[in-house]
C-alpha cells in the first residue's frame, strides 16, 4: 500500500500516471491460479463455482459465486446494483 503525501491544504497529492497504472494492474496469473484452487477445493460448497471477471463496460473486477447446475448467481461482489450505478457515471 502506498501512502501519498498531504500538501499544506490537506489535499492528497496527485500521483503520477505511472503510479496509478501500477496500482490498477493485478497479477492475472495469480488470480486465475487462486480461483482454480478454490474451485477444486469445493471451499464454496459442492456444485458452486467462483468466477472472477471484469465488467465489460466499467472494466472493474466482478466476483461471483455461481451454482454450476442452474447457472444462478448466488452472490456477487460488488452487488449488481453497484455495478449498474458505476455504469451511470
């Protein structure tokens, strides 16, 4: 975690574009490996699967727990209502 300096007015100093890019990137290979391991372990319950995707409109990560038999989304982070709000911006 990076702690940014605060200027005399109390506002957080602006980070450079390269710093912001580095913060927004995540190790995709590690995420894929972790999701596969969780799904193999049945940690979420039998017949449930963890899906990690990016919303096509906002490009933000979306994590879902899905019933493998029905395809029903059991839980999602962020919730669908928050994803819809993000699309309004």
